[in-house]
C-alpha cells in the first residue's frame, strides 16, 4: 500500500483509507471489526468517522460508528497506535438531537467543544488525529446541489465566522485533544479563508479537505485541485464509486438486496440528467478492458496528482477486499484515453 504525506503534518496516510458510515446500520459490530482487521492487514492506516454516522443520520443511531470504532480499539490491544483516527463535527444543521440540549448545531466554539468531547468518549481515546469540519456553517453548493446554478442566499444572521471556528479548533490542538484539523465539502473560497485565518492569526492550519471525487464528479479539478497542490492541503476523496453506481450493480434499474439504494433510496446525487447513462459507459469500458469496474473507478481516483487518499466504504468484507485490490491495478493508456473521451462528452453529471 502506497503512503502519501498528509498536508504539512509530517504524517503519511495510506492511499486507500476506510470509511465507516455503514457501521451500526448496514453492518453489525462484528462485521465492522472484520473490515478494520482486514484494512489494517492490507496497510490502511486512516479510518474516517463522524459524530453523525451512520448514514442516513438518525437520533437513535447517532455516534454509533464512533462507538464501534472505540470498541474495536478496546478489543485489539495496540491497534490505536497503528491507526490515524479521523472524525468530524457537523456544520450548519437542524439535527438538534446531536446536541445535549437539542439546539440546532452550528460551528460555534460551544458546539465544537461539546462535539469533540463526545467523540473522544465514544472513540475511547485521548486524542483525535484529524478532526474535520463535516460541512461549512454557511450555505454552500454541496451534496448534489448543482454548482452551475447555485445562488448564494443571504448570509444567515447567526453564521459563525470561519475565524471563530478556527480559534476553537486551535484551542483543542493546543490542549492535545486534536492533533490536526481538516475541512470537508468545502469550496475554494472557503478553503482559502481557513488558510488565511491560520496564517494571519497564527492558528492551527488545515491539513486536508474531504470532498467527493469520482469519474462522474470531477468538479474538484476546476479550482480546488490547484489550491490544494499549491497550499499542501491533502484531498481525502469520498464516493469514488458514486455510492455504488460505478460498480454496475444498479444497471437496468436493479435493486440488489442490502444495497443503499434498495434500503434508503438516497442516491439522488448520482441520478441526475445523464448520470445513470454515464455511469453505465464507465462500467462497460471497464468490462471491455477486463478490469473490475470498482477497481477501475478507485484506481483512477488514486492516480490523480492531487489525491492523497481515497476513502472506501463497504457493506461486506468481500466488497472491501475487491476495493483494496485496486491498489495493484494498472490502467492502460487506452483505457485512460477512453475515460478522458467519456468525460469530455459527459462531464460531471453527478456534482
């Protein structure tokens, strides 16, 4: 497994990392343990979590993924020191059940401090290696909003300035509860504001950004890629398989038992105009080349010069095995050329 620098932290993270959002809902604790065991065995050292996981988020399951991860650490002596623990605090949200008094979460110092203490307790650890803002406190074009028609609304009266959130995160770093910080579902403007606040105020510096990136969503390349390469901010790419569409399992309207679309029907981000047809083109290309479609999609994401780690999510150990084997796949030049051709003709149908 290739390992790559995480921003300017001095840490190196595996080019493939493990996501957790299915645990405790689609996966039992035992199945989650098996995934973590396999990932560690294959050289994965970054495991990504969040206070609101599993997804879909619900009051009854909040924090369950972090709890499972903490239980795994307790059951595997020495494992904690082998893992870079990443988790997240939610941004602007109406999920009042995430806070003890039922208030709507914001990225205020109070919210951040309450969230990190709860995460530390569930994870059973004294520090979080990478603490990320799950999404901004301000409205942004994310989670499937079309960035080409996004109209920025009036700034909310209670919007928390990035500088205020960063000061709270910096205090956590100074206290040793958090080692490094990151952002997620962020724009180029937002990322540069975080970095500017760090540089001008002497505060903790953003090490990473966790945004969607896949064959059918390469919007990261437009502006964020340059910013990240020049500023040494690592991309942790999620949804490289377009939540399963790039595996081919949903072709022809299929609804496999236990799949996320079958269970929750929450894949609208990957079902916009032209998206399903474009997914099918990439799956067909992989099959014609004799490459597993999942592995082609993952390997393509891994190969981008701005990619640090591709986050893998799986509902079975067998799926995870196939996905981890993408690390050894070589994409021939003709396959890369055809990927480019498809992209030029059908760019970003699932932003």
